[in-house]
C-alpha cells in the first residue's frame, strides 16, 4: 500500500535569501510547502518568509539567527549556504583584504553555518546541506582568484561533511551555477558578459529559478543517495569538472 499522507513541512534556512538566487531558492521551498527562513543584513524581508538578521562573517549572529529559526520553525533540516560576495581584480592588484574578506564570507561563512546546522541535524538524524558554489570554482576565471578559491573550497567542505555525517542521514552537496541573471552579474562589464555568452553551449544566461529548482530537488527525499556531488547549473559552460 502506498503512503498517501502529505510530507511534513521541513524547517529550511537559506543564507542571503533576501534577493537574487537565494530568494528564488526560498520561493521554491515555500512552493513545496516547507517552513522557510532566510538571513538578511539590511532592507526588508520578502513577504511570507521568516527573516532573521545575520552576517555570515560573525559566528555569534549566526548562532542567534539559528536560535530564532529553531524557536519558530523547529531545528533546521535543510540548510542552503548561499550568501556570497565578489571583489574582482587581477592577482597582481589583489590586496590581502580583497582575498581574505571574500574567503571569510564565501568559505568560512559556509563553515560557520554548516557547523551550527549540524548540531540539530545530528539530533534529528537527517538533514540536507547545499553549498552554493560557482562554475568558476573549478573552471577558474581571470580577476577572481579570491572568489574561485572560495568556491572551490566548498567542494572539499561538502565532501568532508559527507564522509563525517553521511551515516547519519545527512547529505552535503554543492550546486555550481554558471551565469545567472542577478544583481551580482548585472554589475559585470558588458564585454565580460559577452565573452561568457560566447562560451556557454546553451547560448543564454539562466534565471535564478533554474538554480532554485535543482537546490530544491537535491534537498528532497528523492535525492537521499546523492552526497558529495557537484551539480552544475551552467548551460554546459564548465563541462568536464
Ligand atoms: P547577490 O549579490 O544578488 O546576493 C548575495 C546575497 O548574499 C545577498 O542576499 C547578500 O545579503 C548575501 N550576503 C553577502 N554577504 C553576506 C554576509 N557577510 N552575511 C550574510 N549575507 C551576505 O548574489 P547572487 O544571488 O547572484 O548569488 C548568490 C550566490 O550564488 C552567491 O554565493 C554567488 O557567489 C553564487 N553564484 C552566483 C552566480 C550568478 O551568476 N549570479 C553564479 C555562480 C554562483 P545583503 O542583501 O544583505 O547584501
């Protein structure tokens, strides 16, 4: 006999879910019937979502945000580490701060939130961790030594988490978007955008929803046996990773 009961809504937390790809991910989980919380630093909380203030460079603010989400929605069962920044410049011009500040947000930020989330997931004996990387992490990109290093680091992080926690019903995967239409990419010079377009087999940039749907799926019960994977959403740009 098949089980016809609707799945229980899960407590989902997305860092940097107030705009761009993070907001699209939040909406995808919301449409799935889950209880969705997002972190934000300033501005307004998008309608229908639980907004908790947090800066991923600050472990205390992450701890406070998780406590708030746990009180409202229960322990976080799905964590999407999405918050990210760029500070592009060529290696010769890249300052120590350009490098470490990007690493601190993109890589150490993911470490801080996954560490905090793992507590609750271990108690639940289930969980889904999704780290938002980038095609650039494994493909490389001139002017993005800091960003690419931070995004490549997420692969080792997800695979190590998989080896540590894989036996406890927890998966950790990397989703690696290519060129997605958000404020981050709108800020790139026009010739950089043209260069990217010419090397994308799909011959177009993607909408944030196209990333969100993959994140939602890899967090679903159907993807229980996928862990430590790097899933590209890049129109074929980075083939061969
Ligand atoms: P946006 O610049 O549109 O949004 C970035 C988000 O990260 C914002 O919500 C921002 O919050 C948050 N954030 C940045 N720094 C911090 C911090 N220290 N603490 C908490 N939150 C922070 O970027 P996208 O939506 O384009 O990108 C989302 C993710 O996808 C990033 O990790 C990015 O690297 C990755 N990505 C994007 C691609 C693209 O083509 N757009 C391609 C590949 C990867 P706030 O509003 O408070 O600034």
